[in-house]
């Protein structure tokens, strides 16, 4: 009886001690043991996925959860605790053993928490440190916000931005349908936005000095490129770069009639000057003419036309006009021409192709070109066939105009072409860009009496072998990793990946595997675990019908969203490109997705080079590190076969890049088709290679 009473007494005493200890511990709660009492919109914040063990990754995960919910002071405490143990921002740090977490950015997240608490100076310092340690778009976005606040707090921005253009030089003639614009934007505080030719330039981090470059597509008559820079307070500066888009070959007019044997002469003009001219392979004498024209002349005999009567004229930018001289009369019997022109005592019959044979006293004495009809204008794009197929974006159109009266105006697709005053004939050429699919070409001319002529043809810009879907790089967008606990995170990620796949840069560059084909894989795999080691990546890659697997990580807080893409080869598990990320206000999500598509394509450039050596199965090529290529990317080796309508690429084999150096790279070749033997492939130096 006494023992039973004693036992109950001791048990009650133990319970009392435990209760007192619990109350004491509750009053002395450490950062690692706070109760989760933070709820907003049905979401609990300040939580971790596993047991909280007061490790740096526990503090970081919980701090991010607090930050997502807008509990900035609590987030600050956790990030400071994490920094005491591990101070460097990075992606995929190892926690213990073979365990990794997708990211660890305590400097960045602490800087964001401080920004929201109006501690701008320390916020900027931490965000700058984060970018220096490991760039992220989220840090860059909040650094811009902090700097904007810093300027508005009294650190005045007194001057508008300045622009320095390095290339092209002002009034430079560009013999291309596109030009690279390079320069530097400067501001007494921070440059935040740049546009070139109306197209935005990606500014990773707002700064006092931002180098930039942008490729601009030019119109045939374009005479300037507009560059505009905006600083962090909205001040703008713009400059116009005067430029001559010289995509035309020289304009040439032959004196008529052209009688052979005899002197072939005429006049030529080009804004960049005439450099050389050849007729029937012979150099032509050039002399300055009136109104900046060039006079040319060449004595030709009948023997000079034995091989090729063609002419070629080159301007100062390298543009070329080619064609056949307008030989009005080729004399077959010496001494006859004067009689013919004086008396017209001859008969003729047609030879076709615009030629006729002149007959005198029963003999064929000359071959003559049929004259232009009275009051008529004849226009011809003589190197273009109606319905012609092309496999390149840029072609050269040769234009020939003949008229009874002097030619007044000439145009191609509404864009004017230079003419020569008082001349009835004209030869020229123009480079133009073709859109995918059907393109209509219309050459139009008017003489000074108002008579018109037009030549209209339809050509096709077709998909070449290297552009076909089956020969594009196939990518699979798998899903999201490490979403934290923001509301609607999964829905955000699904929308983002579907919208990203539909962007023009991504759909043009890649063959994207339908996400419906990946659902069985995604439900069976935990992506964070699958991507934490090369072995796991290879195992996952074998299940995916793609060459590159891309995962997304989204992070949404009360004010912004961050999207990070990472990609690996499904065959080697090697990272194909460094993390690609964007960040900004959630209300600008669509624009962020568009920017993300541009950034993704830039990280896997489809550059072209040449084969340097072939030592089966290894290909050595001139593509190198400066071209942005990386190990495990695939390439196509091809040759160009000439056909009636131009050149067409023929794929010889594929390759996977295994070494990238400063001057060259190598790839291991493999057949395009499984039934193809690699030793039957005829690969030679000088053939072409393009990144898949």
C-alpha cells in the first residue's frame, strides 16, 4: 500500500518537473524551435519539409518560407543564422553525404528581406555580394529595386545617360541585310534599359556602365539605326546611327546598239564606287563619269565570245551585278554592218530567246537582238524561276530593265532601286531576306513617259534538311524542382513551361516533347532526387524521349516571381547550359517568359562551322569555346549539293561534342540512320558542321 502511494507520488512529481521544464523552454524558444503560427490566405509559412535540425539548410529553407509569406523580420533572423555556418551563395550545394539542395542564396534572400524593411544600404551590399558570388536574376531584379529606392531617397540622379557606339561607324556602308551594333551605355547612377533598332537588349544588372551588342536586320532603304538608353529614374537618351544599307549590286547600262566586233561601252554607278568589271573574262577599262558615275569600255572580237559572253561588276562593298551583255548585233560576215545600218536592206527570221537572224542576198550575215516594242517597258528578274525553292534566308535577285524611253523609276517589292539618268537600259542586283514559306517578288519599272513594266514571281523558302523537326535538338520540360511553399506554385510552373514551349524562339530552335508524354515519368520520379547525382540523371534520361531534359524552379513571393531553368544531356548527364533565369513582378509574367525563351536559345546557339579533319570516328571542327558550344551538345555534319535552284544541304552524319578548346573542338560521329555504316560516310575537310 505504501509502495503504491510512493509510486504515484513520484510519477506526479516527474510530470510536474516536465511541465515546468516545458514552460521554461517555451519562454526561451530558440530560432530552431519556433512554433509555426504564421498563416496567410490558407497557407502556413515558416515551415520546412523535413525535421528542423538547426542546420544551415534548415534555416535557409524556413527563412525562404517566411519571406514568401511576407514575414520579413523572421526571415532576416533565419538567413543570418544560416550565414553564420555557410556564407557563400551557390546552386546545388551538398548538405551531407550525397544529398544536395537546388539552391542556397542567403546573401540574396537576406538582402531582399532587408529591402522590404527599408534597410536599403545593407540590402544593396548583400545583393551585390550575391551577384558577385553567383549571378541570379532574382538578385539582379531586387538590386535594381533597391538602387531605385536609394536614388529616390536623396541620392540624386542629375544627368541623363550617355551612349558610346563602337560599331558600326557613322555613315558606314554595310553590304548585308543585317548589322551588329556594339557600344557602351553610361549613367551617373544606373543604366536600366537599352533598345537597339526598336529591339530590347538584355541588361542583366543595372549598372553605371553597361556594354551591349545587338544584331539588327536592315531594310534595303534604311539610313539609320535608333539606339535608346534609359536610366533607373526613367531619364532617356537616344542617338541615331547613320548607315547605308548597301545590298544592291552596281547599276549598269550598256550603250546601244552593241555591235560585235566593236567597242562595248556604257556607264555604271554605285554609292560605294565601282572596283572592278570584267566582260567575257577580260578586265574593263574604267574612267570617272558625270554625277559620280563610272564610264567603261572594252574592245571585243567574235573570238572573245567563244567561251562566255557574261559580265561581272563589283562595288566597294563586295556586291556583284552579273549578267549577259546586251549584244544587239553579232556580225558573221565582215564589212556588212555599215551596209545593214545604212540601208535596212535585209530580211530576218526568229531564232527564239529574243534573237533573230539577219539575211542579206541569201546569206546569214548577223545575229541580232529583237528590239524593245515601241512605248514598252520590259522588266525581268532573270535569275529567278517562278516557283523556285530556296533553303537559305537570303538570296540575290538580278534585275534587268529595257525601255523605249529613259527609265524613271525601278523598285523591288516597293523598295526603290537607283537608276541612271537618261538611260534606256539597266542591270542591277539586290540581296533580300526570305520569310519561311511563300514569298512574292515584284520588280516594277516606269519610264519617263509613264509606261510601266512588271515582273512578278513566287518563290518558296523551304525547310532544309538541317532545319527539319527531326534534326532539331529535342528537349523535354520535366517540371519543377524545389518550389518552396508559395500558393499555386504547381499551377504557376505548369503554365510557365507550356507558355515557354510556345514562344517563338523556343519553338523555332527546338523540337519540344509534349508534356503529356512525360506524365507517367513525372509521377514516378521525384525530380529533386533524380537530378542530385549523375547516376540518377542517367537513369532518368533513359526514360525520356529527348536529347536534353530541362527542369524549372519557380519562386513566388508577395511581390515577384523567379524562374530558373537547368538542362542536362539525357545521354551523358552533363549539364548542357548554365542555369538560365529571369525575375520580376508577377504581373509581368508573360514578358518574363518571353525573355526566358530568348535567354534559353542564346545559351544553346545554333552556330555553323567547318570540318578541319576526319579520323573515324572523330571529327575535328573549327567551332570552339568562343562560339558558346559545350560538351555533350550534338551536331550535324553536311555538304552542300548544287541543284538547278541553288544549293541544298545533305546530312552525312551526327556527332556528339566531347572536347571544346580555344581554337577547335572535336566530336564523336555516329550514323544518322541505324542501318547506316559509319565507314561508308564520305566526310572531308571543308564540309560543314552545325550545332543541332
